[in-house]
C-alpha cells in the first residue's frame, strides 16, 4: 500500500500546486478558464486518441470490464436515487441539496484516473480508463441532468444537452481512436509524434487545472450533505465495482483498472450543470473538494485491496 501511496503522491502534489497557484497573482485569474478549455478541447482528446490507438488490448478482458463498470454505474445511480426518501425524512439532506448529493455520488474524475494509471499501471491501464470514459460519460450525464431538473423544478433543453453530449470532444476522441485501430493504414509518423507531445502536456496541466478549481473554504459547511456522497463515492462505489467485476470474472491487473476508475473522486463538471439548472452548486463544489482530499488516502487502500482479492 505504501508503494501505491508514493506512486500517486505526485498526482496530488500537482493538484495542490494548482490550488496554491490560483491563490497567487502569478497567473491572471482570467487565464484559468482558457487553460481548462485548452485541456478539454485539445490536449485531453489528443491524449485519449493516442492512448487508445496505440494500446494493446489483446490480453485484456475488455468486454467484461466495461460491462462490470457500466453495471456498477447503473446500480449506484439507482441506489443513490432510492436513498432520497430516507435522506429527506431523516433530515440529513434537504430536497434542494439532493441533486448535488446524487451527482457527486456517481460522477468520476477520469482525468485523475488517467494520471494515476500512468504512474502505477502499464500503458494498457490508461487505455482502459479512456475506454471507460467513452462508455459511461453518456449515461452519467443523462442521469445527472434528469435528477437536477427534477429536484430544481427546471426545464432543460434536451436538444441542446443531447447535442453537447454528441459533440463531447472526449467521446469523439475515444471513438476516433477505436476507429483508427481498424484502418488498413497507420498514422503518419510525424503526426503520431505530434499527438504524443500534446498528450504528454495534458496530464500535468490538467491536474494543475483541477487543483485550481477546488475551494477548501467551502468545507466550512460540514454536515451529512457533505459526508454521505463522499462515503458513497469513495468507499461504496469502488467496493461494489470490485464485487461486480469479480462476478464478471475480472481478475488481476484488470480488476485494478476497474477499481481505479471507481475509486477516483467526483468531477468538477457537474458544478456547471448544478449552477445552470438550479441545483446546489456551492454544495457540489464543497463535496468535490472534500472527496479530492480524502481520495488521497482512500485510493491507495482500495487499489491495495484490489491487488489482494484479484490475485
């Protein structure tokens, strides 16, 4: 476990560095949104494309892994949705807060997963994370939009939402990488090298950008609405994923890849959805910050558990 902890320490140090840089005047505050957009629209898509295109999947149980991960997402979404009456009756969560509780319980930060996979797994680990992003981005986004709309009593433009999902650069990059693997020709050498160079810049810059978006001061509002989604996402979600994956016959390193995808904290992109559709955006930001901090300790433990039970 100590070896895993030390391996992912640089990932979290870069996140901390991003948060510290955001608080200084070294970089103009207006530059951070541009940095995030550069990563989202160019650097991360090139990384995903290149990773999938070059990966060797021959020794991986891809079908079982993706099925296990998708089943876990559906199961955890249904479980969290079914918790609503209990949370409201017990007074632990208000109705206006629930949509952010739901989102932060099922969303996952694929960018952190990519960075950790690069540190502790062979190249195939990053490729599995990339494929997982392509498989579960759509159902997670659709479920999140539905729940936020239902509890905020807002009407969403489903046509616009559908269009945004269809043109999601991360999904398109994954699909393009898969398609390129079936082409009778490979990429021209200099082009492949260009994509590799861009992809290398994605992880470090992306982690700094993630850190810049965290707001530790939001943690001054302690309560069940913070702790419940953190326990669900950081503990229950990965434990269920491990169990489901084993049920699908996933073992060894493959189980570690699935555990990593399930064990990372929630992603910050749901904050914008909460703000646009009337959800509790400050709560979303607070939970994201708490989960990111706690995952520094929970991820090594869960990955060690996966090694233990997966053989």
